[in-house]
C-alpha cells in the first residue's frame, strides 16, 4: 500500500533511482503502509527537540516492518551539523554491527536530513535512507533532491555527497509543533520558487501568506506540493547541479556568508536565505535584470513572512571572502543567482564594486 487518495504525491524522476514525495496528514503514524526499503534493522536519526515529540510513535510504527528499530538523538541546531554529529551516527551503526540491510530514517529538519543522508551515503559506501522532514523548510527544499552535507567552519555544506533517499514523507501534522521563527524560515524557501521559476506561484504566495502563517492545512499542502513540483522538475534535469539546479540557490550565496560569518546557528538558514534574496534582488536590479518595483514587491513579501531584510554588518571584505568559497564560484570568481527577467534565474558573476555597493546598502 502507498499513498491514500487524500495524500498528494510528486515524483522525482531519476530513472531507476526515482522516488515519490508524499504530502499529507498523519503520514508518520501510517508509515508502515508505504513501500519502505527492505532491511532487518532501522535507525531513526532525530534530534533532542523532535525526538521526544515523534520518535517513540514512529519506532512503534516501524516495528511491524523491521525486527530491530533504534533511535539516535543528535544535539539540535545548525552549529551541530559537523563531524562530531556525523560520527555519532557512525558510532551507533558500528556499535550495533549494522550491515547494508540497515535503513536510516531522517526525522527532523534540514540539519537532521542533510547529516543523515550524508551518513547513509558513506556507511559501507551506501545504505538506504528515508526522509521524514518535520519543518516547512525541509519539506519544501532540503529533504528533496539528494543533497547531503555537513558544515565546515569556513563554509556551509562544503563536505557532502549527492545521495538520493528512497522515499520522502512530508507529514503536515508535524508543522503544528513548529516554532513561529522556524515557520518563517521555511517560508523563505517557499517564496524563492516564485522569482526564479513561477510568477503565478509568487502571486499565490503573496495572496495566501496570512493563511500560510496561520498554518491553514490546505494552504500548506499547496505550498509544499508546488514547491516540490518545481524542485522535482529542476532536479530531474540536473541532479548534480552542473547547470540548471544552481538556480535553486537564489539568495544562498549571500545567505551562506551570513551564516558562516555570524557563526552557525545565530541565524536560522531560512532567515539568512530570506535576507540573501533581498541582497540578490538588489544585485539583480544593479545588473539590469529587474526593476525597482519588483525588488520592492519581493522585499515586502519577505518582510511580511517574518524574515530579516537587512544583513549583519560583517563588512564587504568579509562577505566577499566567504562568498568566494561558495560552490558556484569558479577560479575565485563569485557567481550569483540573479533574476533576469522576473520568473527566470541566471547564474553569472558581478563586478566586486557593484557587490560592495549592494552590501553597503543592505547591511
């Protein structure tokens, strides 16, 4: 048995590595109904915030499918997306003598999903894993597409692998326990899909932002589904970010610099991305891709979502230093995701002097 009629499904089309993203309510409680990877053991990787809420019931639900089910709680927060936490997963696997018939379940937000996926890619050169995202940001972005990583003090997500899950279950019920700040952070990744890909969706988000912030189930279901549809279309064409997929990093070049510059965990990822989008929009304006009215419209939407629109005063030199470590950079030249025209994103360099001007105005 798979999804029910009331669930919504989006497929990531990657040939023999294709997998469904299922969006609905009560999915964790009925996880045993889905086509799960075969194995004789399951390890639920979660964190100290999400684990007490959902891990116990999930373990019970998985017990009908796996003879052994274990739970590992990692410390919560972006500052823990590192080697130490990754090794905690390996310690748990090796300590139990886990083999390739062990399935990892990532229960949590983007940090848990990224680090669990990376562990799955590495352990015994690859074991199956399932994404169970519990934050809006993870449901609309990080759980989809197979990007896995940990952070380095010098750069975010610089150590990782492309490794696809076998199933993604977006249980909308988990969003009920999401703190308001985390909800706003997730809205940043919802908003980004409009300027880069779908202006009709941008119109929809703008019209339904109050409903989204109030956690209306129908509005959330549509936002998650459409976001996943757009990401699925992009990933299906460019799995390893050799071209088109880079557009999904709109706002991330500036945003990652903010996260690394302040110290991981000071700002949430979505907060940094929201502010980074404002800076990227200003740079798009300077480069002739959009007009001032479009920048103002998007900036107001980002602010109305509860996100910061002014960056921290790290200094232009520090921003440029950190952004040169961005994965899109080539030969030390920073390449930005810019809007040109609205509804279409391009990846191109910009003169340092122009970037400095944007930093001066936005920070």
